[in-house]
């Protein structure tokens, strides 16, 4: 896995993958800025009924507490949406990414069909599933706020499993026959999850998280080809 990671790291900073990285970062930043602006606008303009009728110390305390809870919720929501937004953006560039990697490394033997549209649909569906699972885990996240290290570990475990499955699906659905796709996943389930943990970790590092989706996609393509060749 480390060899696939280092190989992918070199590739994304070289042509022709480098322009794709810049396009993905730009698109992700635009989407995230718009989402953040909408959330901030809603937070600033929300009005709490009957708040003005309370005595000053109580009204200030209630307003401050609600603002803190709202900001905390938006941060949590952002941590859920961020990987999904980046994965969704990557789905639009997936044909380019997979084509470049296979033509440079695997003699154009990789694709069976083009899967860009299927990847976009898959990313949307899996993004919704990821958001729902994280919302279900919200009580656990709140309890683990008092244990920061355990909270981070739990976040990595949950989202690592999800991201591993998602990125494996992104680089295989529409590109590899369904029978082979399921067989390869079954044989390498643990490694898929470990790759997902690695991607989840990169998603939490500032600046690195912007290139993590492209890096994760390229790495998963290399890993997939290694797994497929083992079966040959």
C-alpha cells in the first residue's frame, strides 16, 4: 500500500494529472465557500422567538449558548460534508484520472466500459449514506467530545470504512465487470478498508485534504490493478 501511495504522490504532481488536481481543488473550494456562506447567512439572520422578552443576563446566556451549539453543529456538519463534496467533485474527473493512470502504467488494459456517469450517481448515493451514518453516530460523537483522542479514532474508523468502500466503488463501478469487482473486493476487503483509513486521515490534514480525493483515487487504481493481477 505504501508503494502505491508514494507512486500516486509522484504522479499527481506531474502532467497530465496535475491540471486535474488544480481543477478538482478549484471546484471543491467554490462549492465549500458557497455552502459555508449559506450556513453563515442562516446563522446570522436566524431569530429566536421570545428571546427579547427575557432578562438581559438570561437572554445573553441563551443566545450565546445557542450560537455555540450552532457553530459546533456546522463544524460537525462540515466534517461530514467535506469528504462527500470532494468525492463528488472527483467523480466528474474520474474518467480522466483512471484513463491517465491505466495508460501510463498498465498498457491501456484497464477499462471495460466508461463509468463516469455511473461514478457520479454512485458518489451521490454513497454520500447520502455516509451523511446518514454519521448523523446516527452523532450521540457517540457528542459523548466522545470529552475524550478527544477516542473521538478522532472513532471518526477514522467509521469514515475510513465508508471511504474505503466508496473509493473502491468509484474506480471500479462501470470500469470493471460486476462479477470481478465483487470478487476482488471480497478477496481484499481488509486492504480496501485500510486504504479508506488512510484517505480519511488525509482528509483531516489541512491543505493535504484538498488533494486527498485525487491521491486516494489514483492510489486505489494502482491497488486495484495489483489485486486484479494476483487473480490472473
